[in-house]
């Protein structure tokens, strides 16, 4: 059995939604340079839907694939649905990740939530703090 699924390899080799949205409505950055995985998500929101989403990721193939898949899963979705995205959904959509790479899907979820929180803060929109838990400590690198 291969270490990575065909979907992981496809999203690593041909990542979707790579880039920057200069006039983004929300931007979220998570990760740690000591760990080596840093994700930045840019959101453009129109009529309470994710109109566009881009990402920049510094990290391994699993981090790039997780970022790519996460953006695909939320693009065009209502904001309320995008907030429900979980790392498990990202992992499942990629047909799995090795156990030692699951932190990449967690970072993708956290980056999207950080961008959504930034959107709410920038636009003075009230929200439930429990929707935005603090970023996790990276068990992978001990940071």
C-alpha cells in the first residue's frame, strides 16, 4: 500500500486555489516555522458565501494537499457551512493521511477558522468565541 493516496498526490502536484487575494475579506495564518508547516488562507466573501479562497503554504506535501483540499471543500459554500469544516473532513476527502501527517489537516481547519474570525473582526460581526478554539500545540514537532 502506498504511503499517500492518489488524491493526496494529485493535490500536492496540482494544488488548487494557490495564491493571494489582495483585497481579502479575511486572512488567517497558522503554523510554526520551527515545525516547518505554515498555512495562510485568504477569503473573499460575497452574499454570505465563500466567493473565492486562496492559500499559501510552506510545508510538506501533506500540508500543501490539505490546504488545497480544504479550499476546494469551502469554495462556494455559505459561511456557516465553511465554519463546520473539520480536519477529519479534509483527511477523508484526501482518502486519508498517514498518522504522522494528520497535523496537516488540523492546520488547514485552523487556518480557515482563523480567516473566518478575521473576517468577523474586520466587519464587526458578532460571533460565538467557542467557534474559534485556540490553535493547537504541534505534537508533531513538540512545539
